[in-house]
C-alpha cells in the first residue's frame, strides 16, 4: 500500500486497524503522518492482567454466559449496566466461538 501511495503518504487506522497501521509504521518507517483513531490500547495498565485467569476458568468450566459478562466489564471497562444490551446485539453462536478462541 505504501509503495502505491508513495513517499510522504499519510496513514490512517481505526480501532484494530490503528494497531495494524502503527505496527506497519514502526516496522517499515514512515515519511508522512500517522493518524490513529480509537486504537484499542490500554493507557492506565494491562488490559487483561489478573482477570485473565478468572476469564479462562469461566471458559474452561463451560460458563460462557458468565465469561461474556466478565470480559467487557473487566477488559474493555464497559459499565456492567451495558452488558444486557451488548448481549442482545450479539449472535449467540458467534459469541461462543469468540469466547472460546480468546483463551485457546
């Protein structure tokens, strides 16, 4: 992409794409500007930390509902009151696959 854009190109990345863009700029260098919009980076401590062990235990015990409620509150810092709405917007089969893959 940078070869097509040419020297001095501006890179823009959003969310996970911001992390990919940052990694590209770090690995290959950047002559232009770098804009990272809402990169999912923790600024005040580790994202998973001690909570990862609890999350893994919930998944390994097969309690995917509890794991789903635990993850956004603990890792993403979503208010607990928002979890029911998040649950309504998710595909249950897809959610279960993501939960299991997160600790694989």
